[in-house]
C-alpha cells in the first residue's frame, strides 16, 4: 500500500468516526410528549451505523451498482430463501419487472400475452395491478376477507377461467395471504403466481418466507417499509429463466449480463449471432426484451445493507406494538373489527388495520380526523376498492363475484402505525386517545 492510499484509508476511518459523532448530535431522538410529538404510521429508523455505511459508499464514488449492491442482493436472497434477488429503484418497479418477466419469450408458450386474465384482489395498492394493465392483460378483481384483509381464496377459485394465466396479489399490511392454497390453485391450473411482499418483509408461512411460494416475490424499501434505502425495491425468485428475464428488463432489456464496469464475462462478446444482427455484433448492445433502466445506486444499497442488521429487531418491535394494540383495544370489539393473522402464518406487521362495525356510533372519518388532530397518524387501506378509483374508468377489467367487503373497506377501514419508531409511550397514548373518543362518542349517541 502506498503512502497516499494509507493516508486515504486513515482519513476514511476518521471521517466515519466523525459521522458517528454527527449522528449523536444531529439525529438523536427526543422524549415523546403526548399530543405534541407525532405518532406517525411509519418512518425511517436508523442509527450511526447506517449513516457511516452510506458515507463509506459515497467515498468510493462508485455511483451505480457496485460492491455494496452485490453484498445486499446476496444477503437479501439468503434471507428470503431465494436463489436470486435483484435490486430495483422502487417497489412499484419491482412489480413492473416481476410482471414483465412473465411476458418474456424465453417462457415460450407460457409467456403472458395481451388479453390474458390475471386475478388480483380488489383492495390494495394500485401498483400491484398497474403492470397487468400496462402489458395489455385483463385484471380480474375478487373480494377481500375481513379481518385478515387478504384475498378471498374461495373467490379466487371461482374466478378462474380458461383465459386465466396468472395471479398477482399482495400480502396485506404484513399479514400473509394463504399462499399455500393459492399456490395449489396455480399448480392445478398451470398459472403463474407473483407475490407482492412490499409490506411483508420477514413474514412467514410455516417457517417459509413470503414470496417463496410463488414464482416471483417483490419488495419495497421506501422509508415507510420494514427496512429502507430511501427509494428502492427488489425482486426475487428461484427460477433461473425468470431471474435472467427480470435482470434484462431491469437493465435496458439487454441480452448481456455483465456487471457494471465489467466486459466480456461470457468470453464471446463479439461472437454472438442474435436476431437479424450480423454475427459478432457487440453483445453489450444486443436487446432481447423491451426493457428499462431501473437500477439503484451503490449508496442506496449501502443503506439497505446496513439496515439488514436491524431487520430482526424491527420485525420484533412491529409484532410487539401490534400485540399491545390488540390487548388495549380488546374492550372495544363492539365498535371495531380487530385484525387477525391468517391461520398458519407469522405476520411481519406493517400496520394495524381497524374496521368500524356497521352500528358504530361514529364514522371512520370522524375518528380519523380526531386522531390526526392529536398527531396520531392514520392511513386508509390504500386505494380501497380499486374498481372505484378514477383511473379505472374506461379500462378493461373484470369483476368476479360481489365486492361487498371491498366496499366495507372503502367506508369503514383505516390503519394506525406499529413501526419500530413507536414505543410504549406512543402506543399508550394512541390507545388512550381512541378509548377517549369512543367513550365520548358513545355517550353522545346515547343522549
């Protein structure tokens, strides 16, 4: 090592030590003050190690994917039990890449084509459904189960027709849907299964991570999620053909699989003959799919890699907060339908969903406004019944069966936070505020 490189390494260590001190001074959390300090539904949780890893990657100044991304993808794949994990720039892009892979010509007669039907849940986040529409397929909406807030398995089975080619559905708020039953339907009818796990990192079914039952799983690393890298997401699979297709769609649609900064990994860069191109056309500029550039930076990957060290603790905190809310709200089950885990699963809760009973003495919106005025964050169950969203007007979709519960979600469901930034004082304040409102509302209704 030269004198210059030795000095640079010493200076790097000094910089990283200073980052730790900066975190202590500038990013330390203050005490919770009920009614003054927010109790949001979600947020980033990080420490000095996360900031040091981010700065460490910045000092490399390798601005595209590099050593941190390679380490993160490998660690993530091992965690979820997949052969291959690929980072992308958002959870929405993860769903796009996952679905795009199912259209790849490498799948031959199983490749999805315009007009094919794809079954999904009527409630949820639009980006689980949007790739279906973008590629010219027909989403088939079925109802949701309450109180798991997951897709109704019986409704899925009833919706299958000869046109059905895939099922794409999310694990709602970290509570797994019955992937065993859905996968059995897929095997019986030769369907693809994409599991949107963006809200469910760490959730398991009989010890297996969600996303490992289907053909592809997707994740999001937006700050609201279980771990974060700012913007970012991932797709994962154990199917080598799908992995290759996903990597191509993510990387401009290219046929070449060389890592950034590397050339000729196949040792025949100028020896390929593909399409109508002449033999020897540079493989770096051969495109086998209609693709995009959806990669992340190595700085994002560095944050994600550091966040993996916190993941088990984050999940435990989410479960602890969920259990505390359940215990505290047990006496209000005449007002609320409390959430339940899908049988045989271990959720990694993203939020705590509540549905007002039909005879509740107040509306969902009255309670939500009350909570937000007292700095307790709330969210609706994303897009509610997606069929009723403005952007669905005039689009080609099919509804199978009644969407009764989906409409209940629109009118009476919301959720509050369980994320690791919330401690016992936050949870106690949330419970006291809800109980106080319910008590006053009940008295008013009785007058």
